[in-house]
């Protein structure tokens, strides 16, 4: 019995030892590694291209447009006379019965009308002072300059034609046409008397020495001479002695309305 027990004990001990060794071996066996997790590859975006600045464009310099200079219609009014003495036309025996004033866009006008259609004229020039035709006595006038016009026709009071027998004759120094205030050129029109039996003198007060012209025209049963005085002086030209009694180089155009 002892030998049998010994054998059994030894077998048991050997089995226990074998089991322990087997357990030890299993504990030393590495555990199965988990497969690496699949991760999405990191996609690196290429560096964004910096947009280039727009090309600098230089604007063309602004050209200032200037309107073409339009000729001033008042820069050349009248006909061919200017500041110097002017004479035109023959004499007539038809009497002056009307003196009137009017104005155009660029001129003030004094008109001397006779009772008839005969052609006639006159002589006009700037003078130092206004005076009576026969006596030479001074006549006070408004204005900075004086034009004297000798009309080549008698006035109604000295003609003897009897055109207006009940009318009072003009007297020297009398204002024979009323000039409205504020006119550009004209200031006063006065009767200076008869020069002789065929001529009549008038004094014209103007603002200053301005260009003038003398014209004649015929109407229905009458004719008339007009003295047109520019509202202002034209632009001065080089080497021009205008306004000092010299002949005027400006050629003036008619502005009759």
C-alpha cells in the first residue's frame, strides 16, 4: 500500500507540476495585438494662391473743354464810322418836324424826320461843349461827352413851309426828345438852333465817348436820318487810338430793329 500511495502521490505531484508549468507558459505568451485602427489620411490643402492685385490703370488726364468763344454781336455794331467826324448826304428843303429816340439791342438811336422823301444827311462829331448855333452861348447837358449833329434840313419853325403852323418853335437849349433814365448811351437831346436857313443843329449828351454811325432811310411820305450810338466800346485793338478823336478802325454793322 505504501508503494502504491507513493506512486499515486508522485503522479499527482507530476500532474500538478505539469499544470503549473503549462499555466506559466500561457501567461508568458503575448496577447494578440489589435490591428491598427484605420484612420483617414490627413489631406493637406495646398497653400491658397494669393490673388494678385488688379493692375493699376492710370486714368487719362481730364481735358477741360472750353466752349468756343462766340462773337459778341455788340462788339461791332453800326456801320463804318466811329469816333471821328462823320458826314453824309445832301441838303433838303423839307423841314424837320419830329425828333425821337429809341433803342436797339446794342445801340441807342436819335432820329430826325422830315416831311418829304428827299434824301438828306448831316455832319456829326464830338465837341468839347454844347453851345447855341448862332450865339455860341453854352448849353448845359447831361452826360460825360457831347455829340453835335448838324442836320442838313431846316426845322419846322424856320422852314416857312407851313407844315405845322400852330406849333411853337423850338428854343435853343430845349430838350426835344425825352430820354428814359437808365439807357446805356443816350442822356439828353437838345435843340441848339438853326445854323443857317438850310441846316439845324442839335446837341446830344452821351454817357462817354462811344462809337457812332449816321444812316438815312425813306418811309411812307417822310425820310429820316438816324444817329446810332453804341452801348459800349468794342474791344480795343493793338495800336488803336480810338476814342481820342481819330478815325475809328472798327467797322460797325447795322442793328436796326
